[in-house]
C-alpha cells in the first residue's frame, strides 16, 4: 500500500516546479505560517494536492497548484504534524486523515 502511495506522489510531482517562498512570518507571534510540513497527492487525480503547514492548517488545490483552498481554519490547532501528517484513504480519496501537532 505505501509503495502505491509513494509512486502516486512521485508521478504527481514529476514536471512540477516548486519555488520556496517561506516561511515568511506575518507577525512576531506567528513564526512559521509558511512552513509546509506534509504533502499528499490524490492517487486518483494528481491535480488534487493537499499540504499541511506548521501553523496555517490544511490546504487543497484541485487544479495542480494554481488556486488553494483552506480546509482547516476552524480547528483548535492549525499545526499539521510532519512528515506524514496527511493520508488519503486509498479506497475513498474524499476521506483524509490529518495528524495535528501541538502549537
């Protein structure tokens, strides 16, 4: 199972250009708002990517990274655990498992 997930991630990232743009703190209180801790790519659609951040919650893109939607804004903690803080259910990709970290 893990091999299939890793292969889907490898194929989904092939040809993509990632540019480091953070972390860039919004304030002195929030130190790591841009830190990406976890990435998961849908095994059924490589355009659907989830990223978990150190202090900004869980985000999803459905168009290979052009637009991102926050999914985790109303949770008690916004820190997503690393490195495997996001898992996509291989049978039903609409189900996510997200591990949070303590802020």
